[in-house]
C-alpha cells in the first residue's frame, strides 16, 4: 500500500512540478519508539529522515498506528495514502494540496 501511494504521488509530482521521488526510500516500521516521559498526545502515522551523508531521504510509515485507526480495505488504503502524502509534503516543504490535489 505504501509503495502504491508513493507511485501515485510521484506520477503527479513529475507531471505537475517536475519533481520525482526516485531518490526517496519508503519504509514501513511497526510503531514509533519514544523515550519514557516524552510520548506525544497523538501517535504519528509516520516520520521523515532528510537525506544526508550520501544516503537517501526516508519516509517511514508506522504500520500498527494505521491499523489501529482504520478498518481493512479502502479505509486503510486511504489512510496509508494520506500518511504518505503528509510525509512527502513535509519532506519537500510543500502543501499537501501540492502533493495531492485531491487531498482531504
């Protein structure tokens, strides 16, 4: 689901803005890890790691966070897509509507 969302976003960005996500790595992790006493009120769906030291930028999506907040099927696929859009927008310093014009 994550790679399918990334491909849809990449298609739009290439056509609309000349930006590609080919150099971005997409990763799925179980859950975010927080230091004791530093847990956020809302657990995020993902995070980004900017490119550095010759390595690619990384978009991480948290599987369990999404599973716990959605049902199987279309609802989960939509939530995954939205999470990827939000992380890519943050990574590229764009508005979510610039990454996906249909973003809700």
